[in-house]
């Protein structure tokens, strides 16, 4: 999660899951990659920005079936999961680069905290973004 000059970077997904939704940039780790290396690489690949990982905001999981996000226990007889993500959202600071979406992203935007509601984010994404803004305000030089 990149917060730069009081604005957070959001991306609109061009692929499943979450096709067409605005969200926080991120992706999968590669074998042998540290968490911070993965965060920095994914943001660079998706947006063209070079960032430095600052600190963990929150750890969470999201489980999706073919019909959408699943709540409740995994392995339930109700729904067979298709995707199961363990997500570690980190606060990052922008080092360099100009934002440019890759093939996984159809659009991107730097957004002020008071603009978040207009992007129809999930409740979880809103919670993480609000934590990130609070953490960024508390950093030296903010």
C-alpha cells in the first residue's frame, strides 16, 4: 500500500478475481523471495513505481468461490473455494517512478482519504486503507 503526499495508490483489476474492482496493489510471492522483496516487486510490476516497504499494516485472508467471496470456515460443505489468499498489507513509501498500469491493471489512481468512498472498495480494503493513512500521518516528516 503506497501512501505518497497524503494520497494512497489504488488499482482497478483487469483480471479475476476482483475483475473491475478498485483495490490495493499486490500479488503473489515468488519462490525464495522475502515478503518485502515481493511487495516491492509486485508494486513495481503492476504500477511502474519503485517503493520501500516501511511496516506491516495488517494480515488477513480472503476466500473466493466461483460465485464470489466466501465468509466462514474453509472446507465447509456449503461452498468449494476457488482462490484462498493470505494477504499481508504493508505501508510503502514511493521512491521513484511514474505510475503506469500493467496488463493486470486497467486503471490506477492516487486518492485522498476523503475520496475513498467513491471507489466502492470492499469494507476490508477501506479498513486497511484507513489504517495506512493513520500510520503514514504518524511517520516522521508526514
